[in-house]
């Protein structure tokens, strides 16, 4: 019988790498069938390369909707071969947005992705009732973010579409974010309604809205998540801050969803986390019949890839549970 190997020379098996952010998303969706996605006016190297990255990762089957000459120039700049990729020639970005929205309405594509046009130009083609993409919910936006400083991915909403949302708007913002969290695998997301303070103050409308949203959840008007607010940002994400302030809450310190008072505060929060907190981020629009990838023109290819992965998950979910 051979002797046991000395303990000093025995090596423990290597632990599998911990996947974070984009890598974990890509691994999660790898087994899903890619969806047909209209990429709207990808007429610069970054937005076109983002679509090709998503295709190469097996996430989407892109249909490029753009002026052919500008598209070919962008492809030449990025060193991208467009052979085999369907391209729909349109005269300008506005026409690209309208054609892509019409394709989604007709069921020809499962998702939309913003290229190098302005967000309001794309949304202007999606929002009108005549476009056929509206649902019973208000159209809202979610950032899905992950940073090493926080133990789980989280959602910030709405930081891109609804400028100064009313209470009813915020109710749909919360409902859409809860639905997204469910698709991402969070069974009962913890929803923090943010304000500057954690107490109700009649001179601060955001605190009144937070209290009303929580009561709406108590009465079954908002379901699927656990709400608390108003909560200041520190109390929403730091258990220690909540403890020091004497806040007893199942949400405080461990929020999955951060609902901001308005677009300006949300946009600044998301971009601070991305640029100074080195957070991975993805952007997605909900409340339409198809998911819409609404990235900033300055977003990285990595961010665009993550956004497409979330759109893939939503598109598959919508096949069995239409919004």
C-alpha cells in the first residue's frame, strides 16, 4: 500500500473562478436561443461593435436599420465585416427609429437596441399609441448595476426616461423594476424608495411619495416585492447606517432596487457609481411590448453586451408572460 502524500505537498483543488457582472450574465444566458434584435442607427464604430459583440456571444441575431452609406463607413472604421447581417436601408436616424418600432410591432423582431441616435428620438418612435408597442404600464428605464462595494447586483430606476414622475408614474416604475428583478432571479426583491431623509416631511414631496408607495404595497396595489421608504441612500445600502439611525426594516441595508425621486438624481447616482465606483452597468427599458436596450452613446462595449443579455432574458420571458 502506498504511503499518504505529506500534507505539505497536498494541493487543494482550485476553486472555480467567481464570475461577476457581465461574465456572469453571459454565462447565465449561454443556453438561451438568441433573439432577433433591430439595432437602430448603429452609425458609429462603438455602437456597431457592441451589436457585433452581442451576436458573437450568441445573444442576438442583429438586424441593422440605418442609412447604408453611413453604416458601411462605420463598419470600415471599426474593421467589421457586414456580410450575412441583414441591413435595412433608411434615409436618416428618425426613419430608422420608426422602421425599427414598426418591425417590433409586427413581431418581426423580439427586441430593439439604440445605436448612435439620441434616446428621445428612439423613444419618440416607441411611445406613441399608434406605434403599437405600449402596454398598460408606463414606459420606464432600469439600470442594472454591480459594484465590488455591494454584495449583490441592484437596480436603479428611473434614471433615463421619466424626468419628474408623479406618484402614479412611480408606482409603475416600481412595478416594472420588480418584474425585472423576478426575471433576474430575485424572488422577492427589496425595494428602497429613496429620499434625502428617512422620515416623512411635508416639505419634501419625495418622502410623501415614498410613504404612499409603501401603503400602496400594503393594500396590494403593488405586489411581488417588499417596499420601504423613505430611506436615505446610506440607510438603503448600509446595514450599519440603518442600525446607527435606529431603522428597523427588512429592506434597509440590503436593497435590491433603488427607486430615485427623479431622473436627475437617478442619473447622477448611476453615473457616479459607474465612473467613480467602477460598477458594471446595463440599461433596459420596460413597459413596452419588447425590451429596449437604451445605452448612452458613451457606454462601453461591455455595458452594451450586458444590456443585450438582459434583453434576451426579458424577450424569452415575454413569450410566455407578455407585458
